[in-house]
């Protein structure tokens, strides 16, 4: 079982000091994919970085401007191009004379209209500065390092805060829920590799964009991986039991999950299936959610 962390004290629009170097403002965009809403992180004082500005909502933009009043924003950082993370990056950067840092949205594979993805994709997202793994950004008293973590999306990047041995984990790892992997841009093989990459860093804290921080990082990531491997085993068992299509197996595999999330769950099963086919453990006839699958 994943030791989810779901308790979170907050008020929409309020700027909370959540660690010595980190403040957080939560946008009013709650939902089945965003939990209580997008948590925007402000790193440092006076000269600051802002991580995942979130949706372009007037009320939220005003709350961020109030939180940042009298300060210089030097960096606007984006973990990935989904609509609950990146749209406000450009307006915020322009308002404070900053540059946007991240990795550009991939070519449109239909992700923006993929069934069950309520958050949707900001296919026009283009940063001013494209980050590579290991790139370092700094300000007075703080140092951030880019950690590329493809899986949830191909352009996902997390940010290490060296001074607190913490990671801003975006949607790569969330305390309240597992992460949806949505082919063709999302890739389960990449995701497993990125989880191992984070696990090896031995962080003290994860700060996801949605929900509360994760303090017991090692056991939590181990549980995340174990959950994915257990789901993989369930898919193989379903195939062995005679299921041949993803839509047919999702209701039983995800019986305890909010039915509103079943379309997204089907995409995660597809991501597992693509990896199993790649590894030679499953044979596919056709492709995608309409394909037929059997054990090799």
C-alpha cells in the first residue's frame, strides 16, 4: 500500500511559508486530477524563483502578484506542459520581467483531447530557456538543479533545492495519488527509470505540485514502484484469465477507484501494455485502447 499523505491545511490564494526557503500559493482549480488545486512554489526572498505558476485564472494571478509584491522574480520554472501547470508562466514572467525555464511541449499526438484527461495539454508551451538534466539555477541563498524525469510526459522536469535536500516533483510523484501515464507522450518504461533516478538521490522532502509534501521519501517511492509492478502483475493475470481488451479489464482492475478516473486509468493500463509488448511478454493485435492483447 502506498502511504498517501492527504491532509493539507490551506486557504485558496493565501501565501504560506512551508519551509525556510519555500512559500506556497494554491490555485482554486480542484478536481479529480488536481486534488485541492495547483500548488505554486516561491523559492527564496527578494530575488525568487516561481515553480509551476498554474492555470491562467484572474483570481489566482492576483494572489500570486500580491504574494510577490516588492520582490524580483528571476526565474519562472515549469515542470511540464499541462494546463494546470504552465499557462500562467508567460503572463507572470512578463509581469515581473523574468524568463520562463522548462522543456517545450512535444509535438501534438492528440493528447490535448485524450479521453479522461481533464487537465489537458498546453501544446503551445515554449520556454525562453530550455533546460537539460543537471542545469543549475540560483539566487540569493538558493540553488535549484533540473532533474529530467520523463514518464508522465516526455518533457517533465523536477527541480532539486540543494539547500533543503528537497525536490519539487511536479506530477512525477504526488503524495495524494498515483500519477497517470498517458501514451503516446507518456511512457511507462521512462517512468520506471525516472522513479529510480529520484530514489537514488535520497531526498528528505518531495514537494508535489498538488497536495501535501512527502517526508518519508525512500519508502514512499519504493511503494510507488511496488504499486506499478503490482498493477503490471494484475494486467498479466487478467490476460491469463482471458481478457483481451483494455476497456474490459479496467472496471475490475480499478474497482476501488473513482469511476471518473477510469478513462485515465485505461491510459495507464495502455502504458503498461505498451511496455509489456516492448519487453516481449505480451503480443498485440492492433494498437491503443482498441487493440487486442494476449500473453506471448
